[in-house]
């Protein structure tokens, strides 16, 4: 059984963010969970996307989000993959940014973006991982994380199948003895 | 050519989003709002495979519980 507060020994990495996790975490009033990363990098296209769909996320300033202009690099293989999987500008830039920053994670809730990023060797995580990690990193008590997980269908636009979410919640409860 | 069978759906979307949709149609990017929604739905279904989403989510659960970073 896990206990809250078993913070890992490693340094926290930088993360390059796609729009999904910023929007979903803000919907859950949990954007501050990103504040623990060494830097939270938001590419220009993602910044504009969040500004359009969830402007309040930037007004709260809980996670010191850094707006970053992404250097465009020619990479026909990446372009072809991104086009084949219909990645948007934000997803493309977030992947490019993560590739340009050594050791940076990509945060995305988009399955296609994650598929492309993992095929390029990037470490990728999403909102669900960030929420569950919060208990391990002692950012929230396990019971608080449980409440966030249970509130996903009502309070966020992160869509998961009800049965699947129930299984995830059970795994979390089992891990923390809740 | 056999006409494609269609179904009419009603949906509520944020007004802000609808105004963006309307602007794209007015600018001539789509013939009408139906075309835009059809394209958006096709793209979503192409890139959001349920089995993939759940596999990634399960990986995230493992990382969240037992990762080292």
C-alpha cells in the first residue's frame, strides 16, 4: 500500500503542455499541480487555444505557465506523422517543444498526439497521471485526489468511459487503502 | 449515387464556440455549419480511438501511483 508524501528522489522535469491538461486541471481547480515541475512551457499555439477556450486558466496564474515561441524545425517524418493523425497546431508545437528541451515531458490528453510523441521517444503524461501523482508527491492528500477523480465526469471535459474511470478510482483506493 | 443516410442531432455548445464556427462558415471555409461539424466529428473519431485512450490512461495511472518523477 502506498502512503501520501513518498516524494521521489529525482528532480522534477520541465514539461511542455498541450491545451488539454491546462484546461482540464483548471476545470478541477487543480492547475496548481503543475507548479511543482521545474518549468511549465506553453507553446504559442497552445496559449492561443487556451485563451480562446478557457481564458480564466491564465488569469489565475497558479502554475507560472511560461509562454514560449517554438523554433520551427524541418522534419518531414514528423510532419507526415502529424498530418496523418490530424494533429492541430497546438499539439504539433507542444511535441516540438518537448523535443527541443532535453528531458522534458509532454503533457497531453490527446491520444493521437501522445501516439506521435511516444513514437519519437518522448515521455508523455496526461491529466489523469498528474492528478494521481499529486498524492505521491504530497501535493494533495489521497482523499483529496480521490475526490478530484470522482468529480471528473461532473466538473471536467476530460471524457472517460464510466466503467474505466470506476476501475481507475478503485486502483487508487486500493493503492492508498481508502 | 445512393444518397448517404443521415441523422439529425441537436446539441448545446458554448456560444463562444458557435460564434467561431459561424465565422469560419461566413469566411467561406465550409459550405455550411453542417459541413464543419461533419469534418470536426470525422477528425475527432479518426484520432480518438477508445482503446488507445484507455491504454494511455492506464499507463498514466501506473506513473501517477508508482513513477519516480
